């Protein structure tokens, strides 16, 4: 499915998710206002509201009345592809194993 096949609100959702995936948007970053997003994407404010509602439902953003919408801290986990998530888990496991190995080596140096 190409971007042209998506509804306008779906293109906004995909763009925000892509920006999170690429690190351009991070946890607690504030999104532009509805009006600014509507101008940027060339759509009606209602279309932006629909996109924001979907992003909230998917757990990518949270909103505060009168303050705006913000990227969730956990958004990268929501938008990451399964391969990236598996790599992240492996990196965490390797880091844990490295730490354990360093402790074992340090304790054997003390005994030796």
C-alpha cells in the first residue's frame, strides 16, 4: 500500500509514527497544534483530530486538555518493527551478560 492509497488522516498517523521510529520525535515531545498540523498537511482540522485520536488509541501520543498532544515515552516500542524490537532485546541481554562477566572477572581477580 502506497501513501497515495491511504486516507489523509492515515498519512498523518504514518508520518508521526515514522518520525518516532527515526528518532525525530521522542518521548514527551509536544506535537504542533491542530491548526499547525492541518496547515502542514493541507487538511481540515477534523482530519488532524481523527489522526490524533488514532495515535492516542494506538498508544503513540497522549493529550492534555488545553496543553496539547505529546509523544508517549513508550511510543518507540509501539511503532518499532518486530525485528528492531528483537534486536533491542538482544542488545539488552548482551549488556546484562557483559556486566555479569565483568563482575565475575573482577571477583576472580580478587581471589587470585
